[in-house]
C-alpha cells in the first residue's frame, strides 16, 4: 500500500526521480535563502527579483534558443543588474531599498516585454520560461545541484555577518566594512537560486518554494538554525507530496508542490508551537522570538 | 493554357477598362490582404500571386495559439481588403484585433466547409473521410473554374461562425450530418494537416480573392488549378510513404497534439503528453501514462515539434529508450532556408521524416 503510493512512482519512472532530486536540491539551496529574506523583511524581494530575471532569461532565449547556458546567464545578468543598482541607489541616496528595487525591476520587466514583443517569431515564451519539474535534463539537474551546493557553502561562510545584518544592519555597517559585501553576496544568492528554480519549477513557482516554507517554519522554531531546518524539511515534504499528488491525481506538478507548501504554511499558522494561533489562545502564551 | 489565361486576362482587363470601375484600379496595384499565420499566408500567396500583397501576422516558427498582436498588425489588418483566418478558434486573439483595427473588408474563414474533428473524438468514425475527399478531388481536375463548389460537405454547427455568405454548400453529405450537435470551439483547428482539407482551404481562398478582385478572378482560378494538382500529387506520395510503414509501427508520439487530421487522413495514431494546446502544463500522471504506453507498445521513435518546448519529450525519449525521430512542423512553417518553408514542403517533410524513422 505505502509502497504503491509512495515508492513505486519513483522506482518505476526516472522522470519522477529526477523531479524529486531537483526539488530536494532547490529545497536545500533556496529555502535557507528564503529564511534570511524573511528575517530581513525582504520576503517580497524574492517576487520582485523573479520578475527582474525573467526578461534576462527571455533575452537569452531569443538570442540563442532553448539553451540552458544562455538563459541562465541572461537571468543572472538581469537579476544582478537590478539587485546591484537598487542596492547602490539605496546606499548612496535617500531612496529606500524597497522603492528603488521596485523601480528597477519594473524597468527590467518592461524592457523584457519590449524585447519579446519586437521579435517577430513568437513561441509561447511563458511556456519556455515556466519550466516544468517533469522535464529536468542532466544539464538542468547539475545546474540546480551546483547552485544548491554553492549556496550552502556561501551561507556557512557568511553566516555571522548575515545574522548581524538581520538583527542590526546599522551596527554591522558601523563596525565592519563587510556590510556591503554581505548584502550583495546575499542578493547574488537570491538571484542564483531563482534562476536555478525557474529551470525546474518556473519563475513564480521558484519564489514559492523559497518563501512559503520559510514563512511556515516561523511557527515552529525561534533560532535561525531551527528555522532553516524546519523550512528545509517543509520544502522537501512539500516537494515529495506535491509530486505524488501530481502523479496520482493528474495535477500539474509545479502548482501542486507550491500548494502543498501553502497547506503546510496554513497548518503551521494554526497549530505551530511558536506563536501559532492555537498556542496564542493558551493561558501561557509562548514569547515571540 | 497560357493562351487561355492571356485571353481571359485581357477580357477581364477590357471589361474593367470599359466600365472604368474600381476593379481596374485594384488590378493595377496589388490588393492588400492579411493572413493570420504562415501556412495560410503561403497558400494565399500561391493563389494570389503578384496580384495581391500578403501580410502574415504570425511568422515562421511562431505559435499562433498564444500570439499577441502588435499595433503594426492592427495597421495591416485595417488597410487590408481581405482577412484570411483559419477559424475553429485557432486564433483566439483575432476578434479583438479586428475590433481594435476597425477592419471593414471581407473576413474569410479558411476552414469553412471542412468536416472538423471534435477534440474528444479523434479516433472514431472519421476513417472514411480520407477516401471520400480523395474521390471528390478527383473530379476537380476536369472543371477548374467551378471546383470551389465541390468541397462543402458540411451542414454542421460551426457554419454559424462564418460571417460571409455561403455560396458553396451545394454538396451536402448525409454521412456527416451526425456532427450537427457538437458545440462551438470544441473542434481541432489544425485542419491543414490533411492535404485533402488543404484543397478546401485553397477553394475558400480562391473564391474570396475572386470575389474581392473580379478582374483577376481567372488568374486566381488558374493558380488554384495548378496548386491543387500539386497538392493532389503530394497527397498520393504521402499516402504511399505512410502505407509503407508497417501497421504495428503507426503510433507516433509528439509534443503537442496537432496531428489529428493527419492521423485521420493517413491512418496513423498520434499521442501527445501536452494535449491539444501548447498552453497547458502536463501532470506527472500524463507523463507516466505516456511512458508506460511507449514501453508496452514498443514505440521506437518520438518526434519533436518546432513551436513547442521539447524538453519534456526529450526526457520521455531518454527514459524509454525511444529515439528522437526528427522534427515535425505542425503550426508554422520554417524560415525560408529551413526544410519546411512552404506548405507543400512542410507536408512532404513531415511525411518523409515519419516514414524514415518508422519505416525501417
């Protein structure tokens, strides 16, 4: 019974194993980034960055067809340009980072739509940009796994500085020159993971797997380590269950995975042990982290 | 032939001259017409020749299912005398474009009179059409001028879609009346994938051009006769190529389900993981079903298409050990240096590719 429901889809079909591996890699790489985004009150930044990389990927596609390399590089360049420019503006002018990011990603998005529309040939670009987890080839898998590994190593190296940036960015800026380095390296990680995620899940779904598990984990742990563990676990479980639902009930797999993550979020919100709705109504409320 | 055409043309020109009618002004300058996508554009060009200036909205290698029109398209449409569309809701965006452009010419539905296949009904009760079409086209060779009346074996629901009047419905075919109850928009629009239906396209195009530009009508009918002869010759070739494929190898896997008419006309079965439109996202269940089918029926080759994302199909091929048999052109022609730059080349390329991969 369990075997048939859970194991045999993966045992019988290579594409299911690939999909699961890809999702697990994204869970390991993107979700911790999502946790830091959440802690830095930048959750919506992920969404903005996803729109910012889209035109770059589209440009890469129009220049050299459906090539993993061109689309990855295009997405990275566009995303980094937006991240760097908006970060620069917020650091040297009075404009806040959220406003400058919004400005630059909208410019980038408009530019992308312009590029796509002026090209005569019109293949369904959204279909190309919204990859499907069921069609991960070797190159895409290697890319996704590499990005996950690099992300984990960079996060480990920058861990202290990142936590400091989350807790008191002004303080970090006053005592160390590492503040800017940390900030931009972190934004690079965000862009990298979104680019990796859009090969697997499609752009918007990639943001989902980044942010939703992090938001859900917030109700189960209060330390950063705990948050990351909880978020990665939620992301992996969502991937597994989403893929199985897609297999057994004939649902499109990307949305299925994100919706399962959404259910995890709603459940955590209700019954989570740290600040969940139920625990808050108990006589001895848990202190907020 | 040449003398006859010359004679007819001069008569037409004389007639136009003697009346001093607008038709003469049109015949001196190419008549602007618009076709929605590359395959239709190619057919219209073949019929109209130098008497018309064709603008094609969705160019080579473009996907007309999801096209987004530009202001330049609206300008082309507004200045056109005739607008050729495929119909059967293939171009979902055309109504808005026509409204926005203020087009006031004649809109021609190229699939008018074609016995459309319902979406959920690819396999049954259509096997007889191919033969039937073939017989009718056989007659056409003898009476070029009036042949456009022959093909309308239609009495079914989608006729209501057509705005322009129906001069062609003389040949009702009782055999097909049972389709009358089907809903609109429930038909597979890729009718050009059958060469038999292509003759209906050509007839609709010819009749429309002749009506819009009577001065050159005889030229259009001449062009039609030559083109139909080529289509019929190719159909015989395609049939021979497909017949050479062993019966048990006639199941074909492609990335989007655009070959219903081809399958019906030539006795093949097409399977696609993505359903009929390029817009839907496949589920794991669909992909698994396809893999199981490929394994069980030991299908040896899958075919990729130009307008769709083929990564999924390549994965399926990898997993089942099937080879990629080649590239099929479904909804768009290739650019002029590609293997399918005209409609006839496209059909020949598809048949050759299929026969080469499956025939051995």
